[in-house]
C-alpha cells in the first residue's frame, strides 16, 4: 500500500467533496453515456486484422546509461484487452508504457499499434491516452479545460468540445466540479479527471501508469472496481502498470510479470498465480516459503522429513540433476497436525495471528533452522487450538521446484 | 541543555528581544529611510515650482526617454534569453550545462564598469569590430546601441535565475501530458509552460526592469555623457550633481526613487503569486 507522502494527498475541499465519496462512482450503465462516443474508429475497416493483436511489441531494448530498463522485450496485446504490467520498481514496466505513449524512444526494437510503427507517428496520429501516476493535470486549468485540452489543441468546434466534455464529466461523475482547479480536488477526483482527459480525444489505447498508486486504500479499491466496469462498458484496449499484485489480479484479464527489463511470464491472473513460470514469479506473487532441500529420485529431503515431489505436483527432475535445491510452498498449501505422519516435519508455533477467513501461523522449524508461515482456515484453527510454543507437525499439500536457470518446470 | 524544550529558544529575555528589534529598526531607519527622506527633502527644498522645473528640463526629459527606451529593448531581449536558457537548463542534460549556469551569473560577479569597458574594447574606435562598424555607418559606443548592450549585459541573469529553480521544481510532467494529448511544441509552450511560469517570469521582468533603469557603471562607460542625447537618468543625476545643481539633481533622482518603490511594491505583490503556483 504505497500512500504517496509527497503531497498528492486529498486536500480538504470543503463541503462539496461529496462527489469524492466512492459510492458516487457507481452507475456506469447510464444509457446517456457512450464513452466511445460513436466516433468513426480508425479500426473500423480492418476486419481481417481483428484476430491480430492491436499492440505488437518486438524486441524492445532501452538503456539509461548502464541500466537496462528493457532487454529485448516482445509482447502482444489483443484489441479490447485489459492488461497489467506487474513488477517491482526498476523492472522496466513504466519504460515500456512510456515507449507505447511515445515519450521514450527505444534503442532497439519496434512497437506497432494496429500494424503501424509507433515511432513513425506524431503524438496526434498515435492518439493514445495516458494517465500519469501523479496525474499531471494542468494546474492552471479547471476541470473542464483539463478535459477539453486534447480537443482544443486539435482546434475542434466549440460545440463538439462542449458536448464531449459534458459527456465525460458525466462519466466521471464530477459535473458539479467543472470549474474547480486541480489543487481544489481530492486525489480520487484528480485521478478521474486525468482519466477523462486521456479519453477526450477517443484514444485507440489507454495507458495507465500506477493509476492508483498515490491514493489511499479505500478510494483505491473503489476506483479499481470502477476502472474494470468502465473497461467492460467501452472495451478500450488498456495497459496499466502496477507493482501491486492484488490490483493487477483484480482489474486485468492478463498479467505480464516483469523483472529487470524482461518479461518473466504472461498469463491470466489465476494462471500466473497457480503455475508460476519460475522462482521470481513464485516469490513476487504472494508469500512463499522457500525450503532448502536435497533432491534425488523424485524425492526431496526437507529437514528431517522426506517428501515425494511427484505427489505434490512438482515436476520431478526439474532441478536439472543438481542435488541441492529449493522447494517453494505457499502458506495455504501446508497442513498443521498435532501428531506426526509420514513426510511431515516437526515445527514449533511462534505466533498465531487472525487473518480474514483463517489464521496465519508463524512457525520455527529446527531441522531447517528457518521460519515458515502456514495459513489455515478458521475451523481447522479452532480444532487445533494452537497457542504459542506448541509443538506441531507440518505436511505439504503442494510444492514447486524450479530449474536453476530460472525457467520453470515443463508443464 | 539536555531536556530543555526547543521552545526555550524563542523565549529570550524581554530586554534582549527589544534590543534586537531596536537594532534592526534603527539600522533600516538610519541607512534606508533617512537617505530616502533626504532625497525628497533636498528635491523640494526650493519649492514645488523648482522641482517641476528640474523635471521638465529638456535634458532631464531626454534622459527619462532614453532610460525607458533602453529598458524597453533590453528587458524583452532578456525575457527571450532567460526563458530559453531556463528551458534548456531545467529540461535538458547536455555538455556544458554547468558552464552555462555559471556564465549566466557572470554579470552579477563582474563589476559593471568592467562590463562597460569590454564593450568599448569591442566596439570602440580602436576596438576589435568598432572600425568595421564605423566604416558601415553604425555607431555603437557613445550611442543608443552601446547603452542597450551594456544594459542587457548587466540585467541578463535576472529572468533566467528566477525561472530555472521554478521550472526545475515544477518538472516536465505537464508538458509530457500535453504532448501525449496531441499538442505541438508551440501549443505546449503557450498553453502549458507559459501559464505555469508566468508569475515567476513577471517577477524576473520587474527585477530586470528595475536594474535596467538604475544601471550606472556600465552605461556610464559606454554612453559618453552627451547631454540631451546619451544621458540616462542615473547619468543625468551625476552630471547635475557635479555641476553643483543639488536641488535639480535630487529632483531627477526622486524619479528613480519612485520607480524603485514601484518595483518594490510590484515585487511584493507578484512574489505572493509565485509562491501560490
């Protein structure tokens, strides 16, 4: 939960802040609102391309000095999709987004939008919508003029500008605040103005850079849901950058996990979570216990226990013949019992914390010399009646082993 | 001192507080208010009629005109230069950037008299380009071009120095947003950058104008002191003073004082707007 400490906090905006309350965001089904606005879409005549991806990224490489921001990245984004670029800071996700927006030029490689190289187009021809992390609203222009900007610089007739701005003000539910300056809006309101501004010229693609990063948790959760519903209504191809996996999973159809300028895995949220391609993805997406083990004959010796990897869903032999290895286990894939069992290893309860829907149990494992975390449901927790210092036995329901070259098990 | 709360620092004894305030007020009074009052007292010593007479004297009016003309040319030049330099320094990283920042401050570091002499060396009769210019009928030294050059030189840091920190603090995100939204470079400058910096720019213009009108040293060297033709207000004051026309000298000087006070008020008003942006 990054709450930006640098100043994009919602300011006290007096009595009219009611529109900032999340519940005002709701009704997208309003038939008056047609966010795509019935424009002649530039894609109208390209039925044969419908199967082709709208955005094609081919071998993009970008360095800043010695730093590899992007290293030979290729990616397809289908038209109408909602894609999350997910990764830690420095993974290259924002650089990729900025190249798509035309704000950076790649050192090598190409990015095609609808089959045409982005680098060959002016910003106006490119016509992508970009929402900045800190909104970058024009501070001297009010809400109305911020939204109108893209149409004003295109010298569109006044009536058309007015109609479009009114439509978007309705979409973001800020009609009553059209004459406010950005400094007089809360963070959530600014975010929506930035979104409306990006949509004004009916972009072919919407790009969002950490769109909710600077907002507090509740506003953020509401806006996520709103963005997803908005996308379901207007089907505008959307790429957004985030470092928050919950956000990526909740909003996106497809998640692109990035690390150190490379794409680690692309897939639906459930897919990347359930079948991570490598140890980076496994570690990045949620908590994981990493157990040092000795691997041989499809078995892993973990501390004082021996477990059969095949039975746990881990690919046998994935470890490439090396006998020292790591076994990855998610906290919810561990069972806790009072009595010893085959393949179970001894542990001691360090701390029990209630969690939504269950208990988080921190344990120390003497035979491994390390700590583990297990998440169990309420019923199991009640039956076990665990307290700090109890001796228990852990057995694994599922485990994963990754090949040492960082590429995952053959599935 | 351990355990003494920080507020103790503001709880000086009453006598000490009063002494410090008295020193500050006394100093300002002695060195600023008294001379200021003396200017007007001396200017009005022989009555309003004499005051008016000194000001409408043709030589004085010509000095006023020349002063405003020089400022009217030098200030716009420095606005263009200042915006360009601030833009380059705040937005780009290029070889020689640090040198450019230092060079912008040069006119503040060099004595104005030396600046004037440099222009004489360049454009004077024995100068580097002077003879060539004279042959083509252009006179720089002892004429308006020289005065404008000297004024531009001594005032060129003001706009740039005001804008560089402002533009660096504001960042370039809004400009990036404008470009992605389809604005051309010129549209981005006029619709986004200029409104963002306008109060800082105005502040720089006021500083620049005040200095341009008050400049003595550099202009003195290049002007030649031709009464009624190449005298600016500060030079005219000096001439009158040297001719023992004290009352007239102070009367003309009072025009400069009024201009200075006006710019002081303008700065106060604008500074508040700069802080608000």
